[in-house]
């Protein structure tokens, strides 16, 4: 399974929603505190792009040399229609400073969040993440493609995803599968997570024989998985 640091890093580098929480800015609208872009630097710091007139930039400007505490909160929502769509949340807390000259677009300012601590609470569980572990972790190689891939599986390969239920054995329960629906919920280099709904709702993981490194390897792994389900 991916480590907590890898999962947190993946969320930061994904397209999931994010909001910057800064003491004193509780009255600001959420959209004013949502960075236009974000990236992780070589030392594990998180760079956040905001309009130059945003409350976050003003707060960092007024703080000047003082340490301005802030928390980046990320919310991961499944890109397919499924009950309980929130797949997880992560929190990156640290100290915020301005980085003049780094923003490539006029009218924008880059802020730097030095990571003090982090945590994640997702489909794998809740874990604390040390700054050093976050800095050295890598995002999942499928992160840039996961949304498109899940939507493709749900719309084009729904019958094959449904057939994965045959691999569950006793884990799928002894009740009738009539009316049970299978929805691809999450995808990473280790495997596919499917949410089964019907008389009861539960998740099942289908691991790949070996972790995949890219979309090409993923296609082969998915083909093997579907062939096993078709028996």
C-alpha cells in the first residue's frame, strides 16, 4: 500500500480542492483562499499561487519577517457518482511567506508554505506525516490521469468492473448480488478500489500483480484483472 507520506504528496499534487486556512482570515470567502495552482519544491515546501490582492497574500505581506502560521486543507472527492464521495482529506501546516518574482503571471503572487507537520485521513486510514517523509515521498505516477481513467472505467467498462465481484468469494457476502452496483472508486499504482452498492455498501481492493509505473503498464494490469474476473 502507499505510505501516508506518498498519499499526502499525491493529494497535494492532484487536482483535488484546497483551501488555505490562516488565523485572522476566517471571514474570507473559501474561493478567496483557494490557490490557483500548487506545487511541491525540492526541499518539500509547498508553493501556492494566489492573485496578488487575495487575503492570503495581504496577510503574508503584513506579517513580513514574522512567522505566519497557516494550514493547507485538501479535500479529495471521487470523480464518479458514488455514495459518500469524499475519499479523504489532508492537512499541511507550517509557515507562510511571500516569494516575490516567482509568479510567472502578472497580477499573481507565489506564497511558500514551509511544512511543519502533515496528516492524512483517507480510504487507507488516518496517519501523521513527518516533514522529512513528505519531502522525500513521491506522488503516485497515475495521479495526473486518475480522474480520466476512473470516468472511462465507469462509462465504458462498467460490465467488466461489475464482474470483478466474482473475485471476492466470501468477502462479497452470501446475500444475492441482484441490484448490486460496482463503481470504480480509486486507482493507484498498486491496484483498483471498487465500491459495491446495493443491500449493503462496501469497498474492495483489487491489487495488481506488480505495481505499475505508467498508463501503459496500467492497461496490461487491468487486462489481467478483467481476464481473471471473466474466468
